């Protein structure tokens, strides 16, 4: 057990340091081009922090392990929202940029509606479903870039205030921080996921449950590290944008890539009242936590501490359900 423990600790160090570099690079780019941190978080940062999910799901799909691919995407969305975003909101609730939030939220629920439709009507995903999700990913990136160009003046107030406190860095330095941070985060998450999965399998935990909990939490560690680092550095909008963008990418990029490589059926390893527990619990919880996070933010233009507390309670209940039922 010594080697897994050492690799786990190494992964943790890489995640922490990588998160620090990644946030510094992303915030630097937002300041340089006068862009909202929420939008930077929903695109550049989200792609970087979603890399572990992409790698794990694609590898699992190529090996024919549908349970890990499916559970990783759904579980990561639940973890991102009801653990990571919940911690951010519970610790530091505050106003959000509603105009910057509309596009990623609308894109997520459009993709989620398609995902749910395929899951409940066919009970499986076909290759064309995966290709459609990948097309939506490209469309979202194009629309976001156009929005950034059309409204460069909508930079977050916190970004403007923080800019005076930071020494200007060259563009190549910001890009290097971004790339080096993403690489360190991806490698660190991979070390944690591999060792966590081995332990869970040794205990006889089903693959779908491993994907929904151990792997989902492990591959969501980049988002968690980014959220903690963003809060510590006073960039809460970056963290919120990262979570929402990462959730969207878990459907259109992570699931899209996995399905395109190897189409699969909805795993039915776990039953509840004789029916597929994933359709009764996992997908409804995914939609519920995103609605709970996004609807009040869009209606009121702010996040409240009660949202974070409720989301954390949902995550605790969801995790207990996965292992006890």
C-alpha cells in the first residue's frame, strides 16, 4: 500500500500547485482582454479542468467499460454542483453577472434535455448521439467567443479591482501558466483516480457506483482546487463559471467523445424497486442540483448561502445512497 499512498500524495501536490498556476493564468487573460471572469471560467478554465474527465471516460469507453464512462460524466456534474459550487456559495455567496451566465446555463439545459431524452426513450446512446453532442460543444465555443467579442466591456467588477493589485505579466507567461497548470491538474487527478479506483474495486464496489462517486470526485478535483484557489485569490466568478462550463462539457465533450468512440446502454447494475436506479435517482439528482444552483442566480442576480447548504446536504444523501442501497 506504500506506493499507492505516495502516488496519491504526489497527485494532491500536483493538483494544488496546478490549480494555483491555472487560476493565475486564466485571471491574467481575463484582465488582459477585459473579459468577464465568469465567461473565462465557463470556457478556457472549464476545458482545462474537464481534461481528466475526458481522458478517463474515453479510456473507459475504448475498453468497453460503459459504467465508468456513464457514471463519470453524471457523477461529475452532481459533484461539481452540489459539492464544489455548494462550498463556494456556502463560504462566499454574492452577486453574479446574469448576462454572462445566460449562455452557459441555456447551453447546459439544452444538452441535458437531449441527454435525458436519449436515456429515457432508447435506454442507450448511439454514435450519432455522441457526434451531436460534440457538434454542440463546437457551437457553444463559437457562440461564446462571439459574445466575448461583442461585449468586451462587461468585465467583472472584482476583476477590475484586483487588476491594480497584480503585477502585469507577458501574454506568453499567462499562457504558460495556463498550460502548465492544466497539465499538472490532469496528471494529479489521474494519479488520484487510478489509486482510488483500485481500492474501490478491491472492495467489490460496482463500476457504475465507482464512476458516480470515486472517479467522479477524483476527476472533479481540478474544479475543486480551482474553486478553492479562486476563492482564496478573490475571484469567485471564475469558480462559478468554471463549474457551470465544466458541467456542460461533461455532457457535450466528455459523454460526446465516449459515446462516439463506443456507444453504450444505460448501466443497470443497480436496481431500485425493480427499476434502473440511474434513471430514478442519478439523472433526476443531476437536473435538480443544477436547477437549484442556476434558477435563483438568474432570477435574483445573486447566490445565497442557503443554496450551498441545501446542495451539500443533497450531495451527502446521494453519496450515502450509492454505497448503502
